C-alpha cells in the first residue's frame, strides 16, 4: 500500500483527471471545472479585470493553457509570485486536413506525429480522437469519441524479423483504422461533430479543429504491493494535477502574513518547443503577471522588484532508473519510483536548476517531511528540456526544475510510483505559501 496516508486518494483523483483530459483543451476544461467548484473566478483577457482589493482567486484560459492564481489579503505592489509551471500536452498524433482516408475497404484517419511519441507503444490499442472544433461563427466545442481507432501491427507471419528490430515509417505505417467502407462516402469530421456533448454541431460549419489521438485504457494501480500507477499523459498531467490540487488546497487554508501570490501556469505545446501564444515561449505568463501587478497598483519599477523576489518551480516528468537499461543512466544518480520527486539538474541549463533553486527545493522537501531525488543525465545521453529555462529567460524569475520520476516516458501508457505525485502536490502546496 502507499506509504503516504493520502497518496491513494491522490492517485485515484489523478486517474480521474487524466481520464477527463484526453487533450490539452479537455485538461484546461477539467481544471476550470474544479477551480469553479473551489470558488475561483474566471476572467476574460479581452475585458477589463474587476479584481476586488485584497484577497481573490482567479483563472484565465488561453486555448489549451490555463493560468490560475490566489492573491493574499496582504498583497502589495512588490509582493512576489510563487509559480508552479507545468504543461497540458503530451506526445501523440494530430488530425491532418482532409482527415478521412483509407484503401482496400478500410477507413483510416490522416494524422501527423505530434512531438516525440514512442511509436511502437501506440500499436494495437483502442484509441480515441479528442480536442476542439471551432465553427465558422467562432464558437468552440470539445469533442471526444471514446474507443474508435487502432494502429494495427503487421503479423509476425508477414515479417519474421520483426523481433530483431521494428522500424515504423511515420507516413506509411502510422495511419490508424477506424472503420470499414469507402472514404469517398465517409466524413470523419461528421463523426467528431456527432460526439460533441450537449450541443448540436453541424459538421459543415466546422472551420478548424485541433484534435489529437489519446489512449482509452483506464489508469490503474498495480504491482506486488500496489506501488505502481500506469496511465496515459503522466508527462505532464501528473504535474498539472499536482499544481491544481495544491492551489485549491492553498486557497482553502488561512494564508500566513507575507504570503506570495500563488500561481499555477499550465502551458500548451511544450512537447513541440513551446513556441505558441499558449506556450511557455509566448507572452501568456508575462501578460497575466503584468495585469495582476497592475491591479495591485504597481509601477514598472515595483513590478520588476516583485519579479526579482519571485520563484518558479518548473514541474515536468523525469526519468527513473530503468532496471533493464541501467547503462543509459548516470552511475551515481539513479532515481527510483516512490523515492520522492526529482530535482532535475543539467550543466548546460537544459534544466534551469542552480544552487539557489536546489537549496530552496531541499528546504521545502525537508519542511514537508518528503524525500527527494537528484536527477542528472548520463553524459552520453542527450538531455531534454522543459519550460523552466524558457520562463527564466523570458521573465528573469529564479527557476528550479523538478518532477515525478517515470518509466516509459512518451509511451502511450507511462508508469510512475503511487507516492510521488502526492508528494509533489504536498511540496507544491508548501511552496505556494513560502517566501522564497
């Protein structure tokens, strides 16, 4: 059983959040639903913000990203921001234009690879299409089909050498089947329109769409002692969910004097470089922080003082040591599942952690009574990156990179320990109320 008394409840809620969030747009919608239930107020970027003086709880949605924050009653023009940064997207496949394809009596969906998925992990699974449809009048609707598609693998009888090396051509082999018939007489967009809940959508009025493929297998706890958790999209809904639950808990508790402004920033498009209006390389976070600062009556100089006192915890999944590929990991730093969240370090600043950030993370974990583990890549293994360096570069805010350790990262179904997501949420809640 989980070693943390509330880890079991947290992991079940994470599973529920992932199930409700097959796309970045669904993840934002589910986050907003939970924030509404906790008394947060939605704000529209296109309108003036009427934020009451003193304490308040707010959020803003921009496409597949969400920023939520809690302003303490003691906030003033130079109050610092404590930011938990995460992302809502995952490696997958995105629906192309003219998506209804097929041959030899098969109906297939035309898809483009999104990010860097482990292609073989998507084979022979029941998959769904999910995302947003935008009509010509500008209205937007979420759609999710449930089990619909499959990437069928070639039988071993037709490729006897497959177990010596599987090579998948992204254009030729990654075309999922979704039915039988003549593509000329079918309309995949019509099927997506029919699966919009609570609205009558005319497929002929669809002007654009952002639709991805997602796994439909339910998240599961398993292992000899129930110590493992398997699910799609743990990279990075494990951190988005941790930040969301921590912010809601933070908002419900009495805030000590001198509390910073707690911010959850869940961006889209991290898996493809973050260069979008809803990505961490875009202006979203700065836009929101500036408007919060304006609401507190800050001058430009005072805003810079606040930024200088602020801190960002960039939370993104990292690698646990793989027992079958130990040579791919650093020989001295080998994080284990349920060993605690990671402190991610890279000499070339692919992660933004420095000594100041490491010391803060160490202090927070000690104060929360939670272990943590250091992660650094093997020198021969290229290191990925996160939103951390982007946030630090754009805003000059001190940043530290952390995350939940995983196996099978970028698989259709990833693996973590049951304790670690809860521990990340616990430390994040403490971070939200701690002057850094």
